[in-house]
């Protein structure tokens, strides 16, 4: 078992010792000793209590500067207006499995994939799931063409296949997501998922990675008040965590500094709720203010607000973590089927039939066809499958617009 492994015990020992050293820097009293034990226990139990979690949040961004200046400072092209657009995410995490549904605003393209930045942003919906062995990545309306209803596309891969290609790359990109700002780290990389890693306290993770304690301020008495911990990171940056003793030392505020000493990020968490007894409290509202590494212009680059409309610890059936498209004409690219090994590129590509009862026959025909494209339109649709995979899986959704 993992709990009995020497590595696991050593890792926890490191965190416990680091936290003991943190609070040993303050004047040692009976309350401080109790606080040390409580923090150690709380950071571990808070993360362990998030093995089952379902959250739906909306994110909005605003800036007082010209959008072109903000995008340039962030490394994006001036046409990437969707970076500042609102989005919505539904995230379900359950014992190492996950399901994510994205609602985004994205630029419009024509059928030749030419960008039209002068047109208003349009809605794009995408979903991903992992059932413990297979990763599903799909879009029910993949084609963002003007006036196009879109063709559903779905790509299916075994985790073992992605693990060989890109073990460290996150399967999806949250980019400043709710969980991160709430004080938790989660990796959705093949390596992490294969290792059954879960959510981890940002503070505990920083200590594990070698962060050094600078100062500690403890105003908590009788289970109420705050404990503030300042740490320095290996790259020279600094972080300050304000933990609420009355709510199990959850993060209420976090400030980050660039190595230059300039403030990088200010996060405020509020309106906490506890979905079920025993589950850690989570904020229904998070505000995050981002700054540039500039010594002259101290105006915020942009601010973002996360509003959680749903926070539950509800358990879902295994079918929640499997994506299937049956709409006639849906394009499926499946590398998880045993028969796909013999196919070109190791994938079986086919269109969902008009009648679901014909699915087996359709798959059989695709196998006999050996993945040979039949028409130009099939080639186009298969290219869409690849595009959707690149957008979400490789993290290139944000990178392709950078300079």
C-alpha cells in the first residue's frame, strides 16, 4: 500500500518537520505547540478531504488598461481578446478520475481556418474525462465557423499511450483555475494520474519543494484568528499565506512576489461553504489581482473573479467519467480499442451512424477500410479531431497565440 511505502512516510515527515520549524520561530508557548500540531494535521486532512469534489465556477476578467497593452505584457498577440473574456468550468474529481466541461469565448475562423478578429467572440464548448485508464477529449460543436452548427468530434486515448509520449504535460489546461487560487495544487499530467496523485495544499507543496520560511505571525487564540506564513522560493520569489485557524487553517489570502521584489499576485478568498460534514470549507468567491514585473507601473494588469455556483461532495457513477457521442455524423478517433493497434496511426476513425444499432457494423467497416479516407470531407473532419486534441491536451490553446 502507498501509506506503507518508505517514500510516502519520508515525504510526510519532511512536511511535518518543516511546519514544526515554521512555528518554532515564533515564541514557543503551549498554544504555539498546539497550533503546530493542528496545522500539520489540517494541511493533510484538507487535501485528503477533497478526494470527491464537484465544482462549477464562472470566471470574469477586467482591466483598467488598454487590452492590447495587457495582452502584450502577458505575451499574447493583440488579437487574442478571448484571454480577457469570461468562461465557465464544471469540474468533477473523484478518486483520481475527473470530468471537465468548458464554456469559452473564442475567435471566429472561416472554413479555411483563417482568423477573423474583427468579428465578435463566439461560444465554444469542450469536455474531457478520465475514467482511470482512458482519456476522452471532445467537442459537441467543434467547428467554430460563422453560421456553422458544428460537427461533434471525440478523441479517445489510453493513459498509457499518452504517458509514453508526454508524461509531464497536463491533459488539460486550467490556466489560473479556481482550485489554484483557493490554495490547492492539482496535476492532471499522465504521470500524476498514473501515480494516483490528488489535490495538495500549495503551502505543503512549496515546503516539499524546498521553500524556506522567512517569518511567521500567529494571532490565533482559542481556535480563532490567523496564522501568516512568509516563505521564499528557489527562484527568489516570495509568497505569504494567511490561514484561518477557525476553519481548519484554510487559505484566506495569498500574496506572491516576483524575484525582483515586485508584487505579482494578490488573492482573496471569501464566502466559505462546507458542502458536507468533514469536508474542508471552500470559497464561493475568489478575487485575484495580477501585476506585471515592472518597477515603474504598479497598476494591476488585470483582475479576475471566480464565483462558484456549485460546490458538492456528491459521488457520481462511473459513467460520468466516460464520454460517448452518438449524434449521427459525429467523428470518433479511438486509439483505446484493441483493434486500433492494427490501424494506420494506431487509431480507428469513423463516423457515428444514423442508427445506433448500426454502430458495430460501422466500426467493422472502418476496420476493413484500414483508416483510408473516403472523401475530402472526411479528411477535413479528421483534421478537426486533431485540432480539438491540440487545443485542449497539449496546452497549445494559449500558446499558439503567443509571440
